[in-house]
C-alpha cells in the first residue's frame, strides 16, 4: 500500500465516521486491519499530517510552537 492509498483510506474513514478525528481514524483502521500503528506512521502523507496537526492544535493538544496559524473568522 502506498502513502497516497493509505491517506485516501483514512480520509474515507473520517467521512464515514465523522465522530472520529484523523488520529482516531488511523488507530481504528490499523486495529481493524491488523496493521501495526508504528508502520502506519511511515504512510502518512504531508497533507494528512497537516490535518492531524490542525485538529490537535484546535483541541489544544500541542504546545504553542507547534500550533497552526489561522486567520480569525
């Protein structure tokens, strides 16, 4: 499986299960498909990593130095 395929699968999981974050979707997918979570880390694309970082920042799970700049809405 390529990184692109893995990321598309995770995107699909998040759309089908909107109550899951991207990180939770990765963990769920790995558990359901007997994939070691450590190996999934190598398959995360830049785009997926940015989405994970954004969600973590919004949930205040990251230190300020890792937070993503956002325009005020």
